[in-house]
């Protein structure tokens, strides 16, 4: 009976040590995941902002350089698509950036 109690206590002790070891691993994994989420969100936001700015400049330029003539429709569509693509990238990047930063702060606390 005493050996059975000893085995039971050692088993419980082993499980508690493993649980503590895994939680630190989970902490590190969660921190890496949230940091990567923040980095990807930052990159998408920057690329989207550049695309939006570039598309806007090109769109503005084609309308102002054409004078009284209508600008070429394929260029207008292309520049509009660049702007919409930039907005789409920013729409994805900003929430990823914010959520990743928020989760990282909560983990570090």
C-alpha cells in the first residue's frame, strides 16, 4: 500500500513538472507567434500604404497630364486597381499589427 501511494505521488509530481515545463514552452511559442503576427501586419501595412500612395500619385498624374483629352482607360483602371490593392493590404495589415501587439503586451505582463 505504501509503495502504491509513493508511486501515485511520484506520478502526480511528474505530471506537475511536465505541465510547468510545457507552459513555459507555450509562453515562448505564443510570444513568437504574436511577434510574427505583428511583423507581418507591419509589413502588409507598409506595402499597402506605399501601393496606395503610388496609385494615387499615378492616378492624379494621368488626369492632370492629359489636358483636355480623356486619359487612357487601361491606365486609369490599372492605377485604380493599385490603389484598391493598397487599401486591401492595409485593411489586412492594420488589424494583424494591432492584434499581434496587443497579445504580445498581454503575454509580457
